[in-house]
């Protein structure tokens, strides 16, 4: 009776344990992000580094700082931080076998955070944008190529680890889990940036190849690109010799976050089975359209309002769709490991219960209760993930006479209300990459 009562108490307490996962209040950081005060958000992350990242979150720390630095136009600092994150991801993947064994014993939170596939590959894309803003086109091309090379191997990253987890699972009486395929193999955003880079350097044949890859991305990955291909792409390689091209790239919303999902099966007071694994979910964004206002400036830097032009931006990439797609294999790995781990613990607990009932040993009964508590306490899902990558990317372009312009990017909600705007003055030149980048994480 004592065992049964204590067991029920333990299970009842565990049902509310998930509330402790959201113990950090992100409201101050979110407020800074919504106010587009990225340096303030950066400082808040720095101040709470130990709480947010602990001893196992160096990669996540570098990712978050690198993205916030990019938004804050600290491009050199961003490259240093994102490069650190990239190196950390590489190093941890090389040592993943040892850490995988440790996570079989406890849970996935005991290992160093090694980044998600989409975080790894988009790190290079944001580094490419950093180099563009630093007027270093050669290194921008390097990052685009590194992005593409990583993407080619994304679908193979977790195959061997899933197979190893399946073997462990079957050794404990479980069934193998099917390895899901990854649809993402071609990024329209990366190809778009590469295309306008090539165009700005006069390599139109290479730019045309990128344009064809953009077409292919929308044709072959319809679940990821579930929106029309931007019409502006057709104009990008048709610039009259006397004209210049202005390109605008905007990011909106926030990338998905993870939550813990738990499966519990209670066969008897002596046999208790629990699996905890992460599920990636999209975050709500109120941004449904983005407009760009382009106004020429006179010699006194005063806008010539009569010549204002307004163009609408078009979505080119759903980073949130890609994040969920590329997480599928890792989620399967984590789920398979969780099953194998829980089966192993449950078998051990049930053996203690059987021995206790056969011998009448109070010590064995206590040990079984301890094992049941350990199953509940140690089966935790790893819900760590970067919180600052955008959810979507938008593009547009406009052909102009060379000169100085004021560019305003307006973010609107479903009712057409402007919820945020950014303004930048720049000189638009012929045969050059004239680019404005904007972000709104609402």
C-alpha cells in the first residue's frame, strides 16, 4: 500500500513538472526586440548568460549574440560570434558519439548544445550578408558556397546516429523507427543573394544559373515554399545600361521554438514507462505584408515627394518551414533515444519490483521506488534552441536612375496598419550591389 501511494504521489507531481521548463522570463528581451533596440537585447543576453546557457550552451550563446549583432549592424562582431558558433557546431559533431552515450544514460540536456541544421546553415547566410555590408564581396561568395555545401549534406547528418539509436532500442525489446527524409535541398534566398552578387560583378551567366535554381526551389519543394515565387526575380537580370538596381531584403517574425512533449504509460504500480522529446512549433507573427517607399533626394538631402515610388515586398523563404523540416531527423533521433533509454530504465525498475515481491525485501522495494522517481526526474526533453533567427525572408527590387535615395520599409498587419518601419538613405550606383536590409521580429 505504501509503495502504491508513494508511486501515485510521484506521478501526480510529475504531471505538473513541465511548468518548470519555462522558468526564464523573456519579456524584457522581447520588448527590446519589438522596439528594434538590438544592442539592448544583446546586453540583456550578456547579463543573463549563465541562466540562459549554463555550462553546455556555448554554441547557442554564440548563435544568439551573432544574430543580435547582425540586426544591430555590428557586422564585424557578428562574424566573430557566428564563426565561433559554426566552429563549435563542427567540433561537437566530431565528439557526438561520446556525448550520445552520456545522453542514453540521463537525457539530452546533459550534452553540449550542438545546434540545429537550419541554425548551422543560416549562420553562413547571415555571415554573407555581414560581408556584403562590409563591402567584402569575395568573402560573401565564400559564405554562400559554404551554405550550399552544408545543405548538400544536411539530409545525411543524423542517419548513422538514428541507426545506432534503433539498435539500442531493439536490444531492449523496442521497434525500429523509420528515418524521415529532409525535403530542403535548395535555398531560394541563398540563390537570390548569390544572383545579385554575381550581377553586381558582371557575371551574368552565373547569375542566370542562380535564377534557374530559384525557379527549381519553388517547383520541387512546394511544402516549404507554399507561396508564390517573387515576380521581382524576373527583372533582376534585365537592368538597362544607364540604370541602377536597388534591392531590399527584409526579415520578419521569429523562428520556431521547442516545447516538451511527454508520453506516459503506466502498466502497473511496478511498471512505469515515460518518454520525453522535443517538438518544434512556429511562433505567431503579425506581419502579413511589407511595403517599400523609395524617394529621391535633392542636392540638399530633401526628399522629392513628387517622385516617390512604392513597391510591395514578396516572400522568398519561410525559414520557419525549413527549420521544422530539417529538424525532423534530429527529432526522430531524440525520440528513438528516449524510447531506448526509457525501456532500459523501465526494465531495470521492473526487475527490482519482481525481486522485491519474490524476496519480500524492503530494501529492494525502496530501490524500486527510487528508480521510478529517477525515471520521472531524469526523462527531460532538450528544448534549447536559438530564439532570434527570423521566421521569413522577403525581397524586392527596383530599377532607378543613379543617385541618392531615401528608402523606408513599412511592416503591416492583416488590417493594413503599419506596425513598424525603418528608413535608410543611400547612394544608388550603376554596376554595383545597392542593398538595403531590414528586420522586424514582431
